[in-house]
């Protein structure tokens, strides 16, 4: 196994205008692990994710994706870095006027030189990998919430990325569907070696499939805890961190 981290965040500061949300944020994501970004509402989890994937530029510090920095990289070199990851945001809806298969075909047509029959085959394989084999001709509006999430993951995986970034993947799902989604992510991670960076609030997911986490805190503008979530739950010396993991009311 390659020991170099798939993602390295070094001394990152992020925010908007004069408002610094976080500073001195440093952590690595190891290859093949399920890494989670946790924290209270408004602590900057989504902002951190967007800094990592190059939607925002860090105010300070840097982010290396598989050794490469998106900042200052343009053209074909930037494309090459972007191809290493797939993204599925909460709002990352499927195109409603297209079938599921057409939704997966789209990035393959746009970014590969594969002939149409190979594209069709790959797209079907991606749907089958997320348990949607047989649903190729369905329209997004006909799908349950859990099926839509899985389809969005299939689309994010279309180009065989090494890393998948997911923003609150289980939001709005019932507990059983959410647990099924977790099992899918675990399988993709362990069988295909995909590395995951997931923003989530779901304690079941965090303890069930999270290998390591970082926890952001708005008050201290940075990471308050990092490591194995089960260890943090049971042994963190930080009262707020323990309360978060035990769902205790922080200010009763
Ligand atoms: N584009 C933007 N311009 C200005 N402020 C922003 C922008 N995006 C987010 N913010 C602000 O930054 C803060 C952190 O937002 P962010 O969405 O990163 O938090 P979060 O931890 O993901 O929150 P939640 O758990 O509620 O989704 C919020 O106060 C938000 O209003």
C-alpha cells in the first residue's frame, strides 16, 4: 500500500471576506479510508470540503490531492487532478429529464474518448455497483430518496475516481435506508479501495463506518478533536466533544 496520504491539508485557513471560519487546520486522509468531517452547524464543514476540492481558494495553507495542489494549476494539469475525485453534494441532484443510465453516461461522454457501446457498458456497471442494476431506464422522479443517493454516487464514480467527497449523504433518509447506504460506502471503500471524505452529522454512520474523523468547532475556529470516533466518544478529554458523540444537550 502506498504510504503517502491521498489528501494532505496543511495549515489551512478558510472563510469569507473578513470572517475567518477556521485556521491552522492540518490533517491527512490515508488511502482507502473513510474519513469524516464533523462539527456543529455553521462550523464550516462544507466550506472546508469546498476548499479541499478547489471550489474555494484557501486564505492560507494548502491542500494536496494525491500530491498535487489545485491552486495555481490550470489547463490539462488541473483536469488531471480533478479527474482523481468525484463529488456528490446534497443538492447534487440528477438531471430530471434524463434516465438514470443517461445521467451516468453524461460524464463519460464529456470526459472520455470511449466509444458509445463501451460507455453504455461502463454506465450499466456503475449502476450495478451501487445496487441499481435493472433501474437504468427509470427517471429520477420515480426513485426513492435512497435510490437517488445511490445514483448520485454512481455518477460521481463514473470516471473511476480515487476519492469520493460526499456532503451529508444520508440527509433525509430513514434509518434503514441510511444504514444500507453506509454498507454501500463501506463496500466501495473496502472492495474498490476508494477513499471517502464525508461531511456528516449521523452518529450511526460515524461509529458504523468512519475510520477517522476531524471535528470542527466554530468557537475555537479549527479542529477540536481528531482520530478514531469511537475512541473520541469514550475517551476525549474535551467535554464538548464527548457531548457531541453522546448527543447531550450542550447548553441546557
Ligand atoms: N459563499 C459564502 N459566502 C459567505 N458566507 C458563507 C458562504 N458559505 C457559507 N458561509 C457561511 O459560513 C459559515 C459556515 O458554513 P458551512 O456551510 O461551511 O457550515 P457547515 O458546518 O457545513 O454547516 P451545516 O452543518 O449547518 O451545513 C456559515 O455561517 C455560513 O453562513
